């Protein structure tokens, strides 16, 4: 009797192991709660106004977590506290993830507010010698500000400098004799009362009440500096990640972008949608 039952027990074990093997896949397919992080301001608002409603129509529960710095969102994503985040461009993402050994990747780009120069004290770019000019202290955004300073004729960078890696050390000629003051990006809107001019990233500018139309100069933002949605690399092919991407690529989100985020640099997929409707 014992010998006769062994094949049955073996078959049962195989079936049980097969069922257990499918549990992770079933759990992933059933994932219906998403936590998305973004810096406070327009990128969190894009999720709240444009992406969350579309995902909720598909049966997801979406929680939006707002951050006030560029450090914590990537650690929270890598550690699993977030399912996705939206706040950074690919240059920053690549540098940060490499330096901190985080397995996170770009999913797609999002409409982006350009970095811009503002002033509470001056109405033009007629800068005087010794003027205090604040700019972001993180390398990638500092490089963006330096490129704008060169475009408006305040400095000249050394010949052949990589525009993505430019730093204060690359300033060959300080044409207007300005004083550069590196500050944490989140502090730049507050610095306007103390400086002559300040560069402010689009998300922090809009979150503080500044308008793109009030800027004295805007960056010509290309794909390199368009912000992205990031996810854990291991999640890139998962169904819920594809649903997030589909929401951003939708005509509904394009309509939200045009209505609520005027002046933002649209993504390639949004420009394609616009072309298709003409």
C-alpha cells in the first residue's frame, strides 16, 4: 500500500510546488495600490490632477507622497516605500543611482518646467558688477544655470566644456563680474529677497508662487533635462508600470497639461499626439 501511494504523493507535491511558483505572478497581477512620490508643486500636481484619476478608473488606489528635496525620493523608491517617483531628469537620475548603487530606471519623460532666472529687485537682465546670483548647488542643475548665464552673456565658459558637467571651475571669463552663490535647490525661491538674481528649478518656482511668465530668462529645455518617471529596474515590465506609462501617454493627460501646465516643455509623445490631431 505504501509503495502504491508514493506516485500519488509525488504528483500532489508537484502540483503544490507549481501552485506556489505562480503565487508571485498572481500577487503582482493583483497589485492595485500604487504609491507615487514627487516633489511638492507641479510634478505632484501632475500626478494628482492627471495620472491618479486615470489609474483609479482602472481600479487602482493611488497615494501621492510629496517631498521637499531631491535626495529622499530615490532612496524611498529603491527601498520599496514608493512604486514610482517623478521629480528628476535623466542626468540626475543616472548620477544619483550610480553613486548610491540604486537599481532604478527611467520609465518615460514628463512635461517639464524649465529652470529660470528670477529677481525681486530687478526687472531686466541689466546686471551690475558685484551682483549676487544664486544657483543650485547640485552639479547637474548648476551646469544648467551656468549654460543659461553664458547664453545671456554674463559669463564665458572654457572652450569645449561638456554642458552637462559644467561647473564654476569652468568659468573662463566672468564678463559681468557677478558673484555666484550655490544654494540647495529648495532654498532658491526664498533667496530672492537676499540676492540680485536667483536661478530656480521649475517645480520649486511654481510651488513657491512664482510664474514662468515672470522669469527674466528661461532655459531652452531639451530632452536631456526633461523630468522623468522612475521605477525600480526590476519592475519595468510589470503590468502596473505599463498602466502608469499609459496614463502619461494618454490624450486625457495631454489635455490636463495644456489646461493646467501652460509653458511646460511637452514630451515627444505629447507632441506626437498634438500632430496627430491636426
